[in-house]
C-alpha cells in the first residue's frame, strides 16, 4: 500500500516543492552520478523524474553546459519538454525541442542558445554528422526508451560520437524492458557504453511503499464447437500441404507443434544459404553462417542439393503454410470477421496469380468453408472472448466503480469491432472510443497526432470511459493511469507486456486481465512473454554477469570564454559555403568508416586465415597508407558525384512524389538493417508497428523498390539509399 510521501526534492535547478521525494529515486540518482547508467524501471515508477533529477545534478556540476534528451517519437519529445518546463528551475526559453520540420539553420541557432534540447535522435544524428554543432559541451545525454539502441538506430551513432567528443560524458539510458535475453541486454550496454546497471522491481524494499499491487487474472475461454469444426477443416488443409515438407524431409514429422517460424525459418535458411554459397556474404565466417541458420542439422540447402528439390516450390509452399497458420490464429484468437477479411485478401492475391494463394483457393477445404459462410449465421461463430470482455467490464463498473479501462488488441479491425460491440452492449452507460496509429489504409483512416491528443485529453477528463487501443498506446504517449487493463490476446513480447501492464496500479490497486482461448496460439504467446520477462529479470538481477564498460576516461569539460553567437541571418547568408562544408564532412566521415573497417579486417582471424591459406592482397603488392587511400576514395567519390549529377538532372525533369508510408519503410530499412540488410520477416514486424500491413505493406514496399530506395528478394530487404 502506498504511504503518503513526505517532502520534496528541492535542489538548485528544480522548482521548489514540485518533485515529490521518493527514496528509491534518490538511491538511483546517487548511483548515476559520474557513471554511464542504464536504469530499468517498470512503467509507472517515474523514469521521467529520474531524468529530471539527473539533469539538475549535471547542471550543478557544469552550469554552462547543455543537456540533450532523446526520445523516439514526436509526442514523447513534446511530453519531455513539458516535464522539463514543469519541474526545472530554468527559463522556458532555454528549453527547446527539435524535429525534422525545423530548418537546419534554425536548429543551429536554437542549439547554441538553449540549455536543454529535447529531440528525436535522427535529427541530432543528421546535424552532428554534418558539423552543424558538436557534443563537446554536453554534460548529459538521456536516451529514453533505450531498448531501441541496436542496429543502425541513431542512438548508436550519437552515443559513440558523444563518448569520442566530450571529455566528461554522462549517459543515462531509461527503459522498462531492455531485452529478452543476455545477448540483447549486453548489446544495449555495449552500444551505450554502460558502466552501471540499476534495476528496480515492485518488490524492492525502497519501492514497495510507493506503489500499489497489480493483480493478474488469466481469463480462459473455450471455443464454440462450430469454430472448432471450422478450425479443424482449415488445419486439415495445412496438414495436406505439410506433407510436401515431410515427404522431402525438410521438416520432422513428429513435431508436437508447427508454427509460422518453422516455415519462415526454411525460407530464410534457403535465402541465406544460396547467397552464402554464391559468395555474397563475405562478412560471415563459416561458424557465424552456421549459427545464423534456423535448421542447422541437416541444413535445408544440403537436402535441396541432395534430392534436387525445386526451390521455388519450397518458397511457395512455405508461403501457403504461413497463410494457413495465420488464418487459424485469427479464427481461434480473434473473431470470425477477421478470418473472413483474411480470406478476402487471399482471394485478392489469387486473382493476381500468386501461386501460394491460388493453391488455397482451389482446395476443396476452402470451397467447403465458403459454402458454410453462405448458409450459416455469423452469430454462431462469435468469439467467446467478446462475451468474457462484457463480463469483465460489467464487474469493473459495478463492483469496483471503475469507469476508466484500456483494452489492448493487436488488430485495428478488432479495435473497431470491439468498439461497436461495446457500444451496442452498454449503450450510453459507457463512452467508448478506439485509439489507433497515424497511418492510413483502404477503408481505415488513421488518427492524426492531433486526433490522438484530443482522445487522450477526453480520456483524462473522464469524457471517455473505455479506450480500445492498438500497440500505439504502449509506448511514447502520455496516457493516464487506469485501474484496469484488458489484453484481448496475449503478446509474445516481454517489452509489450511490461509496457501495457504498467498503465495500471499507479495511484490505486490495479487489475490486469489476459483473455486466453484454450488450445490456441494464445497459450504459447503468454508463456513466451512470461519466459522472456523472467529471463530478462534474471540477467538484470545479477548484472555482474554483464561485461560493462570500464574504460571511460573523464576530464573537465572546457567552456569557451567568448560566446560565438550566430544569427539565423548569418547562416542563411553563408548557406552555400556551409552546405559545401557539410558535404565535405560527410565524405570524410565515410572515408574514416571505410578505413576503420579495413583496419578491423586486417586484425581479424578471418584475415589471418586468408593469409595462412596463401591469399595475396592488393596491399601486399602496392603499399597503401591512409593518405593514398583517402585520395583514392575521394577520386572514386568524385566520379560517383559526377554520375549522380547526371542522374539528378534527369530526376529534376520529373519530380517524384514519395508516399508517407514508402518513406517510413525506407526509414525502417535504414535504421534497423545491419550492413544494409535485414530479413523480410523482421522488416514486416517493424512495418506492422507503424500499421503498414498486408496489401498496403506490399504495395508500398514494391513502390520503394521500383524507385530504387530498397531492394528485395524472397526473404530479405536491402537498404539502397535514403530519400532526400
């Protein structure tokens, strides 16, 4: 039970009597001073306040310094800026926020004149790369939602640049869930140069007095006989296609459970093996290649070669099986209406001569199911989760007197359906609204940032009682505390489980309900999230097993005595000269990266193996030093630039409009790819987070490929270039 908080944090850079004193926050700040720290706190324990307190400490140490707060979304940037203005004893004119909509000239002026800069990471990365400003006099950088620090995400660049630039760097990573395994957490610590991991749970002694219990309820339902019959017919068709893989020994016949990952693994292994065997993956050693495979023994490629199997058929049948398993999941865990919509999508693909879809459409099973739909009443197939949902909401409103509830669901269509069903059942007794992302698709217009903000305001004010939300409400938006959270379906991600669950239990005892259909995908999904959360907690509880950074050398930050104030007018006046200098800086950075890669290769075991095998390198014959190498690369870049000018001249003749969703897909590939490559399945997962799914996903991906920004094969996406 929460006890009354006595006292406040009253320090030089904090507004008086604004930040309530909490013992665990004080303990955390003491551990963060002077050390790069990763703070892992469950949602609701005040990660933002931790950041505010450390900002105060950093400015106490260096009053002339700047502080940067990085957040992955614009709404979260606005939220952090508002928090700084509310709690920090600093002129609000010295607190600014950056987005890509602000011109570079204005950002340069704002950076020079501000004390605290809140920004999305890509903006800071772009500016620092181009030399618009540097991080030498930044006494603290806060990385919010730090679990995003992986791959080519801008957090990685900024942390590396900061540690190499500032003499006394201080990093604070904030997250509720850093990753599902030791590997993910270690990678995060490496990328942020973490020296110190601080992990708190609701059970810690210094935390307990400030929080309320969250009761978890697993609400099981049994599928009606008609849904089970339909599912059995559909699964029988899957088993028919499964024989293709079993007969060819591509998959074991005695597996207890077949999932979409099995067939995604087959497709991915084939793609990886074909490329590796053709010499397209020189960055992988034999051991790394072997470890990257889903089916390691025997390898899929070996079976294909041994039995002279048709590779296109394997890809096609894999796609059919994935579709059938996905349809089964929709039927059993969502509702009949989503299953019908999915069938329409398969029919659409079949109409466009996609063999994997035609194979399903032409089956007797499919025709039988369509015939059932024409004759039977849809109410006979209504999912029992919906009735269970009504029961929970009735109990919450009548027994607990609670009129503030969030229902999380994975699909937009389900959010709209539940909104309609709840309005139909409760009428004017409850005000219900859905809460979805910004992207728009056919027959489903997304919510703009303004609309999202208005809905949150109404929810806070009590004008909306029940919010039916997709994943957009998990992270980054200032959604108020509620007394009950309902998962329409479990999620297999520990990050999403923690983020959703943390929306309750902040100011009163909270309840979290998980609706689970017995014998369906719901069971393994729930167990997967639970297992990942336990694994994460195990690593964090004993952070000694992590290899933390211990080589950060710190000296005093030097501040210029004379302020070189720059006006926006001066920047515009010297626009051409500055842009020319920015391009030169970018070229030099890329040259340094190339040289660094070559240096790393020369020191690697792989290089040694080649040398021991008698391979002769160009550098063995012609001595290349860095100056010569730079000269050669600059010459190469000069030729490329000349060719690019010709291309640009042609492009200006007809301007090409790039759709917002196409830009988003390009940005995903650029951000999360490794060496410009990522698996199609992972790419689709990130696209789904932006609500770019199904037809819309393929339409916009094809457009991005057609325009030359991305390249795609059966199971991989390549980042080619960024849009201007």
